[in-house]
C-alpha cells in the first residue's frame, strides 16, 4: 500500500501552510530561463512541471545570506545592546522562530542540510542556525531525470536519496505523487492529506558516475604545489557564484553595518574565492591568486571536511559548474583531475 | 533608520513633519555665502545640516546616496559659479558628474525633486536664504522620503519588464574554428605570443602550449568577453598574450588602453567576425567585424533584419513612474547575494581593492541588504559611466538574473546625449570622466 | 581620538541669545569620545584661549572642537592656541553655530537642536582627524605686479627697495596709468606729473624691477610661492635696446591725425608715438591699425629717419615666462562709458545727456586733458567743438554712480573731490568763467577734503545746485542744461558752453578674465573681491595673490598708494623666508591599491599628479601608480571623488572623516 | 493684410481728419482697418487720474472685444489709447488681475494680441516697400518729427524705440523723400488733455515746441497723435497771439499727421487726406 | 506687489505713504531726493510743490498738504519723471493716486477746479454715452466751472473756434454712442467710481 497526493492536493497543502503563517519556499520561475528557490507568495508560484534544478540552494532557509546577530549603540564611552533593526531576527531569545516549509526541493539540496548540521554544531552550537533548522520541514521531490551538470551519483547520492528530507514525493506520471514520510515532521505534515493507493512512484537512475571522489581526494592531498592548479585556475575570474549557489558552502563574514555610532552586527555569506577572505592586516595574502583559492575549494570539499566528518562536502547538485560564468566549478575540476 | 529615542530634538519637536536636509557645500563660495546670510541676519528654516568640503569637485556621488541612507529627505549640493572656482575647474568636473549621476538615479527611480544643485557665490547670502527656504518648503510638501528602496509593500506589486518570446537559437560550430586553431598554433609555436586566451569546450581556454591549440573552439555560443583576463597578474606574468575578440569585446580594448591598463603594441588581437552569440545584446548589434584587430578571421553577413524586434526593455523601464521603477529595482536587488560576479567578469573593473571591500570607512554597506545592494549597484554602474562598452557580461554572469545591463545602457545613453561620447569607439576621443566642457548643460542647476 | 574637548562659545550674546549654550554643553558631554565640554562667554578672547590651553594640558586632550563662529574667522586662532599647548593644530575643528545657526534662526529650541547637530558633525570629524605637519615649499623670492599705475608703481618700488626682484607688467606703452593724465591732484593741487614722474623714472631705472611695458599676462600656473607666469609682449615694431628716444621718427610720421588714447580722443597722435613726453619707457610704439607700412607696405619714413636703426616692421608678439613667488594686482579703473551701447546687459547708457552726440559734452578725464598744461590744448582751456574758451561750464556729478536704473548703485567716492578741483582749475584758467555744479551730496571725508570743496565754493565762486540734471539739448551752439535745485524746489536751466560729466568708476577692461586666470573672485560690477573687507583688505582668497588700488573698489590716490604699500608689506612677509609653509590639507594616494588608471591625473586642475612606478628595494618593478606632488597640490579633492577605488584621499577632509560626519547625523 | 483698428473717441470726434488720412493712406498700401465692433472710450487722462481701476477696466473691455473679433494685431492710432491698452496687457501678464478684470468687463481676456502704434504699422508694411511705392518724393518738406510723450513712454510699458533719442519716425519720413531735422523737443509734452481746462500750459508748451522746430530749420511738424495735432495746429493761432510779438514774426508751422505725409508721397491729394481741414494750411 | 484693485480709495488706518506707494506700485522710501523729476518736468514752474518736494512730503507721511496741492492738477501725466528716475520711483503713478484720493476726500485745490471739473465731466460723459460726446462735454464742463467758480468768462472761451470747427466738419451735433451702454454703466459701477456721483453741495 502507498499513500498518494494529487498535485492540486499538494498546492492546497501549500496554501493551508501559507495561511497558517508558515514561510513556504520552493522552485519558482523568476524569469525566462531562470528558476530559483524563493518564498512563495501563492501556491501557483510553485513550479512543478518538468525536471527543474534551481540555480540556487535551500540553504538560505537555515543559513540566510544576511542575518542580524545583534544591534548596539555607542553612548559616550559605553556600548548598549539594543534589539535589532530587522524584525525577522532572532536576537531576542524568546521570540518564536516562524515555521518554514520547503516544497519540491531536490534530494541534492536536502542532503546538504545534515552536512550543515555538522558544521554549525561541531565545536559551537550555533543557536541561530539550530532554531531555524528545527522550525524547517523539507519535502523533497525525487528526480525523474537529471541535468547535464548533475553528478549526485558521483558523490554517493542518488535521485531518490532520502538524506535530510522529512518526506519525499515520487512522480506518478499522471500529475499526482506518491508520498513517503520519513520523519515525524513529514508525517505530521501529510497526516490526513493522502489517500491509499497501490501506485508506486519511481525515480530516475541518475547520471552515470563522472569521477571517483577518492581519486580526487588522493590527488589534492599530494598535489598541493602542482602546476595543474595555476594552469586550471587561469580562467577563474574570482567571483563568489560557486560558493553562494552551493548548497553546502557555509563560510560567513561578520560585518558592522550602519553608522559607526552603532547600528547592528550582521553575519553575511563569504567565499574563499574573494581576496579579502584571507587578506592579512599587514597586506600579505597567503592565497593571493585564483589558483590557490580554487585548490582550497576542492581541498576543503574532498579532503579537509571528509577527514573530519567522514562525508564529502558536496551533494553533486552541479550548481557551481552550472552558474560559473566561465564554466569551471567542482564538476569540471573533478572530472579533469579524474581523467586528466 | 534607528529611532534614536535618547537623542531627542535632532530636529525640532515633531509639530508636523520637519524635513531633514543635508547640504554638501564648497568652502570658498557657498559656505561663505551661508556665512554672509548670517552676518546680514537673513533668517531661514533650521532644517539644513551643512557639511563643508574644499570644493564641489570633492563632493562625490556616493555622498549623495549616503545622505539619503542616513535619512535625509532632501540633499543639496552647492558651490561656486562656473569660472569662479577657487581651484579653477572643480565645479566644471562636478557639473559633468552630476549630469551623469542624475540620469542613473532617475533610472533607479530616485525622486529627483529631492536632489538640488545650485551655484551660490560668497556674495549671494540672499540666494542661500532663498534656496534653503524654498527647498525646505518644497520638501515639506513632498513629505518624508519613505519610499526610498521601496521598503514595505511597494516591492510586491512591482511588475517586471516585457521580455518577449524566447529568440530561437540552435548551436552551430562556425567555419572559422579551423583557421583560429591554426593561427593560434602558429603563434604559440613561433613564440610570437606566450599565451593564447580563447574559447574552450566548457568555457574560456588559456593555452601556453602550441599542441593544445586543438582545444580551441569557435561557435555561436562563445559568449565571454576574454579581454577581462588581460588585467590578471597571473596572465601578465606569462608574457605577450594573444586574445580572441568579437567586435563587442574589442571595444573594451579601446577603453582599457585609454586608461593605461594595457599597451596595445604588445597584445596580439585575433578579431572574429560575428553574427551574434545568442545574447540579448546581439539582437541590436550591427558591428559585424572588429576594426583594430591584428588579424581577422571568418566573415559575417550583414545584420539580419529582425522580424519582430524584442521589446525595448530600457524604454519600458523609463516609461514607468519613478516610484514604480524604484519598486522594480528593489525587487531585482532583493535577489542579489553580493557574489560580485558582475564585478569580476567585467573587463573595466580592474581595481586592486574595490571600493566595496574598503572598510575604513565603509563606503558601501557590505551586507546584501536593500541599502547595501542599492549602494553597490549605484557605485558599480556609476564607475562604468561612459566606460562600459555594453558587452553584457555582467547581466549574463549574474546568478540571480538581475537586469544590470539596463543601468549601463542608461549611462551609455546619457554620455551619448550629453557629451556625444560613445565608449570604446574612438581611441582618440577624450574620456568623459576626468574632463569637462564649458558649455555642459546646467538647466537643472539653480 | 578618544579624549575630545568641546568648547561652546556665547560670543557675548550673539550665540547665547538664540542657542541655549548650557543645554548644548550638557548634551555634547554625552557624545562618543568627548571627555570635557565647557562653555564660555568669549572663546576667542585671551582667557578663552587660555582655558583651551589649560584643558589640553590638564585633561591630555587629543582633539578640540570650538563651537563658535565660522572657521573662516578664527580657525587659525584656535589652531595656534592648541599648537602652543603642544596639540597638533590639525586636530582642531570649529563648529559654526553663529553665522550658520544663532544668527539665522530665532526659535530657540530648534536653534539649540541644530547647534548640537553642528557640534556632533565637528566631533565626528575630530575623532577621525590625523595629526598633520605643514608642508615646506621653496619660495621664488620674486614678485609680479600687474598694472603700472600709481598703485602698481608704489607696490613695485616698496618690494624692490626691500631687496626682492619685481616683474611689472603694464598693458599700455608706458607706465603712469590714469594719474599720469591728470593735471593737478586734490587736495593739495600739486601737479600730478611733478609727483609721479620721479617715481616712474625710479621704476624705469630700478636695478631689481624688470618692466614689461606694452605687455599682458597671458596665463598663470603654479601656486603660492611658485607661480609660472606667461607674459605676452605685444609687438612694438621698435627695438627698445637700440632706440634712444630721440623723437625723429614720431616727428616725421605723416599720419598725424589719430585720436590719442592717452588724451581720451581730445588730441591727436602720429602712427608711431609715445603716449606723453614723460613716458617710461620713453620708447615709441607703432599703431599697427594705422601705420601705412604695416598695412599696405607703403611709407616707412620713420625707418629711413631713424639713425639708430631701431624700427623693425617684422616684429611679432613674444611670450615670455617668469617665475614669481607672489602677485600684486593693481589694474586700476576706467570711467563708465556714457554712450548708448553698454558692454553688459545690466548697464544702461545716458541717452538724455547726449554724450557722443554733442561734442562739448565730455567726461572728467577728457576735462583733465583739456585743462592740463601737457594736454592737447597746451594749457589754454578750449572746448573741443570749436576751440572757443567756454565762459559757462556745467559739471554734473553722479553720472552712472548711485544710479540703480543704470546698473551702478555704488558711489565712486572721488568725483565730488575732483569736480571741486575742476571748478578751481577752470577758475584759475578762465578768470571770468562761471562754473556750475549739479550734485546730490558732497562726499569729502578725507583730510583737508571738505575745506577744499568749501574753498571752491566760497573763494572761487563755483555755483553748486543740489539736484540732478534731467536733460541736455543743444540750441545754436549753446548746451541747454535742464536741472533742478531741490533746496529751492525749482527747476534750473543753464545755457552752458561746455558740460563735464563726472562719470562712474568701473574696473579696467578685461579684469574679469584676469581674475579667472588668477582664481580670485570679483563682485557683480567686476571689482576684485578682498579676502575680508575689514581685516584683510589687500589679500584675496587665493594664497599669494594681493590686490591694491581702484581694481578693488573706487578710491583716490592717497588710498591707492596706502593699499599698494600694504600689499607690498604682505609680499615682503611672504618672501621673507626661503620656504613657505603650506597647509598640509592636500591629497595623498595609497600606491598599494591604486590601479594606475590615471583619471586623477587628467582631472587635476594643477597638474599635481604624475605617473610613477612602485619598485622593490632592489629596484624590481612591481606596479604602476599615480603620485601626488605635494608642492603643487592645492587640496581641491577633485581627484579623490574621481578615483574609483578611493585610493586617493584628502588629508584634513578624508573619506573617513566625511563619512563619520554624515553618519553622525542619523 | 488686415488689422484690428481701435479709432478712439478723438478720431470719430474733432480729429476725424486723422482717420480720413489713415484710411486713405493705409488703404492705398492695402492695409484694411477693421474697426472693433462697439468699442468704448479708453477713459484717457480722466480715468487714470481719477479712478485707477476704471483706467484698466475700460481699455480691458476694448482688448476683450478685439480678441472676440479675432484680431491678432490691434492698431490704436492715438498714443494715449495704445499706452492704456499696453498697460492692461502688462497688468494681466502676471495674471494678477486677469480674472478680476475679465469679470468686470464681462468677457474673457487673454491679452495676447499685439497693440501697434502708427509707426509700427509702417514698420510692419516695410520701409523699402514704402520707398518703392512713393510717387511724389516730398523734396520740399523739412520735417521736425514730433513723438509727444506717450509714444515712447513709459518705457517699461511701451517698449518702443529709444525713449530719449527716438529715430523710428525719422526713418518713415525719410522714406517719403522728405528731409528731417535734429531738434530738441521730440519727446517733450504738448500739454495733451489740458487744452480746455488749462490752456496756459498748452500754449506755453506748444510755443516752445513750435519755436524750437522753427529754430532748427523745419518747415513743418509731423505728429502721430490727435491731441498733439490739436495743441500744435488748432492752438497755433492762439500761441501766435500770445507769443507772436516776442519773435517779431508769427509762426506758420504746418502740422501733418505722419499718414498725411506718406499719403502725399503716394500721390494722394491733400483733400482726400483731409489736410485741407487743418487750421494751419500754408507756411 | 500687485495691488488688488478692490480699494481704490484710501482705506482708513493705513499709513499714507505705504498705501500711496503700494497703489502706485513703487516704494517711496527709495527716493533720495535727487531732483531729476523736478528738473525734467515741463510744468514744474507752475507747481506750488515741485515733484520731488511732493514725494518728500509723502515720505514724511504729510499727505494732507500733498492732497491739497495744485501740483497734482498741474501735472500733465507725460511720464518723464518716472522714465528718468534713477531709483525707478513711479512719480507719475503717485500723481494719479493723489488726484484720485484728493477728489475722493474733496480736497482738490480750488484754483485748479477747472481741470477737476473737466475730468469729472469727461467721465460722466463716457459713462452715459460709452464714447465721448465732445459738445456735451464742453457744455457740462463750462456749466460746472461757472456754477462752482463763478468765472462767467469761461462760457465765451474759444467761442470763435466753434464756427471754424464746423466749417471743417469737425463738430458732431449727434455724436456716436456705444450700442451696449449697459455694460459701460456696469463697468463704472463695479469700479465704484464714486467720484462720478453728482457733487453734493
């Protein structure tokens, strides 16, 4: 026996959740040829037709691009903490975090959340992250196809990987979906919304493996000074597209915004590809050019993080290669390393 | 803006709306004019806060934006009459900048009625009193500048620009590919150049070995503007480069040479005739073959007449009311994550350390907030005023699909209309920024 | 800067009347970085400055804000006071709460709030001030004097006598200016030639004065202490070195009938001429608009006659460059042209007086030439139309001056005096003649001036009518002057043989273009703007440029000479030291982040930015950069606002300071 | 071309010879004068002396009537009438009084028609065309052109010629072949409306004008104003009676209207021009 | 300062010089007594107060003497004074206002009654006919002067001119009248031309 839900049922579910005050986000057609995960104003914004791999990731729900840590004001020679300026901040501890729901996420996006859980809880429990994470329910839609830049299979995932999802939908071909609840949150969400059926959805087999992460890991461990990096990274212009559209990249910068007399302290995304990321006050910069920075990105994803957490810091969504203006990204580098 | 309760009376008690006005004035004329208004006891409303600077030449565009960021309802910029500047030409340079900057702010939907430019001499205490009194009254009528950055609901109702049907595009390799590979192989082999910057399978390809020439491709999706790589230290270190350029990319070389960033003599330019690479810019492009290349490959038929030309998005934008435009841009910039791809792909952005990365002082708010994104896009667009050649890379590279090119088009048009200057066309033409003309228009200056 | 002292001034009650100074002091104490906030009745007084010095020492202040008047008034005073207390003067800022707050607002609460905001701005600026050292710049110990009138001559002689070289540039063929053309001068009636010619000769022969006559200033570059002046020597067609001034050439020249500029058209001069016998240099000039040789290659008699072979028809303008440390502008005045067409739309001519229509209606300088012993009528006073001796002469004061409708509301100050003088000179020449003067008010405020005017009325019988003239018409050779006498309340009609108009004084032609070359200001009438009417009357707002004489405002010879000596003393102060200390508020470029696009180089009005290279210690090239020449930079900051990466910054008005000021206004 | 025509009471009263001269002369130059229907008196000196508001209302009524008749140009041969019309146009230019005046005169008022005096009409016709049309050059005429006070004054209302040394009438007279003299009473007042009430003033001023013209060699005076003509022509005999003895000989100065002189030059007879109806007919 | 047309007679309580100046669109304080108006005035010799003296009195707020002066009735409104004034004071305009005020307050100088009578008769005439009827004007004017000053001689003044004018077809026994005289009456009423009411004895 399987539980199924029609597409209209799913949209109704989204409508109910929005009415209940939950912030629902999912893939939406922002412009011709551009699909992004975004907060849905109405259920019809949710894009379900055809295979869609949004250019950004769902990490924004749990790790926003700009988050206010706290506000402050300098009065005379002392500093007072004030409650923050933006109203969606978590500065005051008791304020309830609004519930969040992600619908029709891709498995490679959902799989990133457990990775971020490790990051934000290994030496310091990041309370901002945790409270958002706890309030978030992720409903994934298994892939019934794959894009040219997808390589989830190469990093140990597959189009129906349940990792990080609270519930998973499977296309049934007739516009309705089979629902498989994975966690209590998933079950609570779909409780009473599905019908019995005997139809069973199935997922795409996924792209064939494009590289072996182990060979990549071995290469980066031994070729720190290899001319490969300077040769390969020549075409990298040093922007932050790969890091900011990657579901797993999690580096951030702390910034004081507003007049120096005090306004608020923010956390914002940062990227290892930027010069200021490793700039020293003396003016020296240990990673002065793109070769060292590109190497660092691959090193972190395929060696440093796996050494610490035993899993690859990449879910194979392909966003970095898909969005890179010069067509580089992990897929290009990894395949070049593997077949080089 | 922080509701600073402990510091009351910043303005008078709020018996009705009291506009807050920031005035940037030059030290030698307007500041003395304001002093004269004092010595002759000419009363005017107390709403203005004067910031004294040596010259209008020193008042840069970002200060005007900063004024609005800290909550001013109107900003005044005033200095010596043309010809009277204590430093001979500060006000001429300023006037030219203001002409361009007003066009940018208008395109972004700023309320130009809140930005005033005047010439007030040291002998015109009366005029200072008049300007401040009129400005305060006019701003009081306009009310507080609440729809700055269209915070609140205005954004949701912002409508998008018509984008027209997707232009049919099918990928095809172009015949000149073979000639390109052969030419590059010969160049690398005989050592004329040390590195070739061309197009590869998945993106640009930078080759140093002759035998890699086979990796070069030439098709109707070779989109990137390769001239952006000429500024890179790593590439300069490799020696004399050869660069493959389309006619639109080539214009960047003209601007870069004019700004002493490259020496045209030790660059080998391979110009490719081009019939379009499937980007929005190609629909209007008429430059089929490069003009200054060392060698030109392939040929291109004349511009195909477009059955139904795509809607002119810039005209559609400018047809909107200012508040509507501001809402449009606020919605677009809300998607910006400050990945700076627009900066990194642009051949004209070659600063060692960008103003956005400067933190003493924080000129551009680094957080991707509404304020931070507007400040960044204003700075980026204005630094490209009369320099951007319209290669469209910024719009293409933006992961959030923001219509950045519209801002550059606005300034491109402003430079053409006001100064008859077309960036990247005439190597000998004097650059707009950094020069001035006595008869620049000043109909907007009081 | 974290230990800032704020001193709020009452300025007697100029500030205290509309700004609650106690409230201000209390609230300012709460500003970030402020450790001491006091207010005092007169901050600029000695006790006030003493308080500043004492507080610097006791509280170890590292930043001062004085909230009082405009920085243009006392910033220097308080910076000196701080310096004597050991604090770097550039850590002192002023908050202008008088001219820009208490004097222009009457509502006490809002004026107080505004004053607090103005102080907040200055405190934000001081917190980001950086100690600066004045720049030492070499001084060229030479001075330029523009204009060879009595003021220019006096200034040049004073400076030269003080041991400095002087370059004098005079537009006319000879120095002497307007004074050379006067017959006698008030109030002593001593002949102007007798008192001026010796000084002119002294200039001509002074070892340290280099005279460029018949020349004009073409361009001025550089800055105080280091001006580069381009001087255009107009073609004289006479080789000054060879010519002995014997006069053969101008006596043989056939073209005698050209109106003499020196005599204002009252007399004639040949095509090759010296303006007047006592000319310095006494070397002739050929008028290229008239000379037959130059126009049609005819005549050439003067060349044949000249024993010294000094005539050179192929002479051309030459442009010479001189470098000087400072400049005195003494370009003098010209009389308002009463004719119908006027150079400026704001001016109107006197159609009702018929100047230019009736030959016997002349202006006061023309009268001076007619009555002068060295004038065209050889000392016999004849009227220009028919040479008859006029028995009834009408003098009209305030022609153009004090006349809003004609565009000159100001009083030309000296006409009352020289009109009285004219009546006396006329009486001395034509004993049975009767002078009539139409005046509005007699302005004779100098030493012995009023007595001089009374003597003209009481002893020499000049008849003064208090009222303006409405119209002048000509009836069979007689000029019918229709005026009024408001004291008697009746119209007055006089049949005159000659009418002399005391027309208004205006600045010399071309002074506005010259002012723009020198970056000095001028008012709506074209008179040059002094830095401060009371405290700095002979200085301008541009360092190293001084003004003297009628170019600044209408004035008589004694005042012009006094101003010339004042300007000369200011020059001597500047040239006394080998080096000049210059304000350090100039631009500097961070060569690490400069992208070498050189936009700043094209923008700089003073060409103070050059291309430079950054090299390692061993000379290995690292990168190109732009670099500021501290000597040339005047600190306008145009380069800073043009620099995309903000590598250029202005010391004293740095980005950090300005953003701190703006953000303090939240 | 045809232009709006506001005759004024004088031209339909005792100065009807001026209208006769105008119609004859301008008719020949194919300028049709289209009289405004039901025009009223402009109030002349009496209105602006005794009732400021009335002095604007009456001419405003005439302006409104001209606009209603669709005249873009309005020719008012009497300088006092044309000055009053121009004064109204100036008053409503800043539309301070437009609404109020329109309400008083019961008609809307734009004030955009162009008010012309006689010299301006000749200037619009064109002096070269005039010169070409001259059949009998007036060789023996040496005219003293007399503008009177209100043709050129007040300057900020009339904006016509140079109000101190005007030369526009001389140009028209020269075009007829006649000679002109330079004399000193061109713009001095003749006493205008004081003919009845204060004759002494008129006789004194008229005498000064006539004798100055004679002193400068003029054998006739040319005017473009009905009141000036009355004071110089009709009152010339009275002037001679009062001042004749002083000069030992009587003044006999013919006073032509400008249109008379032009008419004569165009070949029109004196009778057709109404010159025979003047008081002083021969030197 | 656009003076509203409403009150064309001196309202009580306003300082005279200010209102007179305002009515004549000029600022009397600007006058610095240079006398150019008196110098240029063709009829100044006939006046008891020279134009500049008249303005001086108004500057000192003594409008009483000004209103009773003969100056304002001798003035021929030739605009010379205003055109040449260096301070752009509209002296001719002030004369207009003074005449208007003088009549309204019945202070017109007796010896100048003829001028006053002529101008009043002129206004009455055009109020009735819309256009000027010359004969009727002359008749009523002479009656008024004889009646008020007793100068019988006025009746026969210029009698000799009548036949000469008639010979020259310049006399019109039946003069033209405006068709719509109603509007003229209404205009006069709206301008509250008080001075045209019959003189109360």
